[in-house]
């Protein structure tokens, strides 16, 4: 029975493609994360620095909102 995995990115690339030209793979995402696949299964996401910074800012906002709510 095949296992399916949700890919949380619009663009994906294989490990071998990443090894050949990592920056080209990241650029394919046009600023968004790129799912890196191994045997057609996602193993990690290549997240550009700006996207990662935005994610971390949002997480901090959520954490601060929780602190404010609990008072």
C-alpha cells in the first residue's frame, strides 16, 4: 500500500536536482519554499531567508498574542 504525503509547497525538486544546483532550486520558488523530494516523498523544505524571517515574525506575534490573552 502506497503512503501519500501532503506537499506544502507549489514547487518541488528532487535531491539530485538540489545537489546539482542548489541556488537554481531555491530560485524556482520565487521567494516561496520549495519541497525537496526523495523518491517522490517530501523530506524537507528549502525556505529562502526572507520567507523564514516572515514565518518567525508571525510565530512571535502568535506567541505575544497568547501572552496578552492570558494576561
